[in-house]
């Protein structure tokens, strides 16, 4: 496992492990030990990988499991935008490796990458205050189905192997580390220079690759289900859900598209696979 030359030049480092409980937990421990950040931790397999809401993440060898530690990357209120930065970087990396783009390769709010409507990857964004000074440590975990996809899930899952046989997790990581370095740098520059709408450039690029815009969707929240039209994102990355009562802004939830698989299957029909 190696970083891309662009990532190394930008100051990123890599700790590559054979096996671990959780790369996200390893990154947090590194933060508590005083690591300065820009640290990738990757593992061949995880024994206690997890997704959002503490869900177990299947972690057999052959897929990519990597977490990135960032120290004080931004104000805490802005940190959720890093999930969109990470999603864009992953989309760019996979597009570069497969030559597939939207709509077959699409981003699902807030943190999944879809291939032909099936889940290809999930992201886990976690923020912590650590150390005597209370530094903000942000850990971004990536789980990418390169060779294997989980079964018995409430949603279909896909693998990169299905569209590019022989692709290795090392190739995916190198492309991801390169894409993240450039996307993160652009986001940081926008925060410094674009006072009117610093999230605007990332939001625009994310929406161009988003699944389900303009479609009827279901959101599952702790308070229950909500249905409406997925209109887009606001300036903070909250989902805009339009219903008969108006437009509601949603901070977090599980998003489902009743017609997404059917629509993308039609759009992808006849497309060349290699």
C-alpha cells in the first residue's frame, strides 16, 4: 500500500497494517497520542469495522479499509462538510480507475457511493476533541467494496471487481489519496477566500454527481419517516426535502430512493463494462 506522489508531496503519511480492530479507532488513538494529522491508516482486514450509527461493517481481505486523521482542519461547525469533500474525492478516484461517471457512479447523501444504484462504498466521519488544548480531531473512514460485497443487507451492494476485473485495493487507495489531497486543498482554499459561500464549489460538484435529485425519497429519522422531493443541499450541506408543508432541512438520516435502482438501470442499459 502506497500513497500517491501528489499526496506525499502534500505532507500526508501512511501507516499500513495487516489486521486491526478498526482503522477509525486507530486514527483516534493516534490523535490522542499527539499525532499532527494528515495520517492515513489502512488495513488488509478489520475485526470490528463499523459504519454509521455503530452498524457493523463487513471487512474481509480484498477490500479497502482506510481512515484519514485531520487535526484542526476547520471550525467544528464546518466539519460535516468534510463528508462531502471525501465523497467527491472517492467519486473522482473511482471514475479515474473505471472511466465511469454519473449517473452510473453516483453519490448518495450523506456518505455513500453507488454503482448502478448499488452501494459500492460507505464513509464514516467522526469528530473528537482531544488533548489538553482540545484540538478538533476529524477521522474519515472509507470502506470500499473492491473484490467482495456484503450479502444479507437491506440494500444491494456492488464491487469494483464487477466492472474492472483485477483491480486491487492498492490501486484504489493510491487514486483516493491523490484525489483527496487535491479536493481537500480546494475546499480549504474556498473557506479562506470565498466568504459569501465557502461551501458553494464543493456543493455544486457534489450535486452534479448526486443520486436522486428531483426524485421522491424517504428519509428514516429517529423521530420516524419523512417523504418528499429531494431538492438539493443548503449552504451547510443539509438535505432540502420538499413536501406539501414546504421545504424542510435535514441534518442527518438514512435516505432511500423508491425509483433509483429502476431509473439508473435504464440509464446504464447497454453501457460497456471492462
